C-alpha cells in the first residue's frame, strides 16, 4: 500500500473550518508536484489545469477529493470558486 502524504489531512480540517475556499489554495499546503504525481499527471500539464480549472475531469477532481478526504461537493465548491474568478478576470 502506498503511503499518502500527511499534508492531505490538513486540507480537510482547513476546508471544514472555512480557511480554504478555493482549489488553488490547496497548493499552499501540499505541493502541486505531489498531487500531480498522485494523479499520474506531468507537472507541466497539471500547471495548465491549475490555470484552466474547467479542464479538470470530474474523475480527477473526485480523486483529489479522495486524497484530501473531503466530499465531492466540497471539491466542486473549491473548483467553482477558482472557475468564477478566472471567468471574472476575462470579463473585466
């Protein structure tokens, strides 16, 4: 069995406490290289997905939710926050 990075556990409590409200804030806690590797993605591709969050598949998002032990609704809320921010940035 592969050992899960301990930093994933911190994300759950921070989401539940309202300290993390966007998907990209996760990567202040756990490096994107760790998450990319756990997803089986190259870091370059993962960087693209982080700036274009609408290109993540639900399967990828739900796997990240599983890593963090948060439910699917929580990961969707986090992604939606970043998606709306990027959309608002285009419209300004």
